[in-house]
């Protein structure tokens, strides 16, 4: 019989831990384009479409080859993409340092409770390790980097979400099975990735992902909830709870555990 005791929580970052996309990464991409004299401006609507492509470097290449294109792009644009992405990361970090990107409702509360209960924490994301580190430091403090046992991020695996590789990497690094963990995601690509790795998944939607297909999610919420800001259940069973705490996680985990 498999050991299905809940041991760890694995968090996606962008859109899940914080609303980083619209007013964080998008702004930073545009600042990088301006810095390099590229006449692109990703508005809110366009960026929502670009989010179907996971990974910032991949998003820029897709935009150049399949979506916008531009006669004014540098001839070496494809080679320039990593440099552009580094500039974007710098601008994004500056936004974080100014406190412009707070964590979503319930995230800090749940992380603190999970640590107190002895649950292990990890990150599985397509964003860069630098972006994860910056977000954690500027929202939770420097000690937060020690709270997350594994930060699986960026190009650490060749296939990004919706492939399950990033979650497989995190599970292997923690020596845990999917049945011992819960994943937190916000998007269609995210849940496809976590499900590919066999993980029970909780969804907190945002403005960009509210209409995504979350078939197979354990529960779909608008956010994790606070005592004075209860969540709204969009799909699934909240077992009478109005915020996500360790008790609810145990009930969701038990409901979806599969023994063999």
C-alpha cells in the first residue's frame, strides 16, 4: 500500500502566489522593450493571449514569429531574447522592491500555518529562479528562502508547463510521491502540468484565467481566503470551510487520495 499521508505543498508562483502577470511581468516586458528600442507594447488584452505560451523567452519568440512580428526588430532578435529577458527580470525585481506586487489573499497565512504543522513546501514554476527569489524576499523576508525546500523554476527542465516535468523534478528532489503532495495552480497550463505529474490540484483563479478549463481540479476558488475575506467556491467541495487552511487541505487530500 502506498504511503498517501500529506507531506508537502507545491506552489506555482505567477498568478497563484501573487498577481504578478498583469501589473508585474507585463510592465517589466514593456520596460525592457523600451530599453532596447523595440516598438512593442503588450497591453492587458494582448498579454492575456500571450500567457497561453509558458516561459518569458518563449513568449517573446512566439510574439515575433507567430503573432505581432515587426519590420523594426533587430536582425539578431532571436539571439537577443535572453538579454531582453534578463532586462525584463531586472525591471520586474525593481517593481517587487517597491512593494508593487503583494501576495494574494491567504497565501502568507497558509504558508505560516503549513510550516507550523510540519508540512514541507516547494515551488514549481516556469518563471526564473531569480524572479521567485525576488518575490519571496520582498514579500516574506529573506528567511522565506529557507522555508521552501525545493525551488523548481525556469529552465531547470527542458519541457515547460503544460508538461509535467517541473513537478516531476520537485517530487524527485523531495523524494515524495504525488500522493503525498498537493499542488496549487491558477491556469489551464498549470493544472495540465500538475495533473501530468499525478498531483491533486487546488486552483485559485485570477482575471486572466477565470474562464480556463479546470477539469479534474480538486477545488476551484477565487483566492485562498482570509478570516475577514472568505473565498468564493467556483467548483468543488469546500467541506463547509470559507478559507483554505490545513484542516481543509487534509479533507481535500483524503477525498482525492488513491491507495494501491
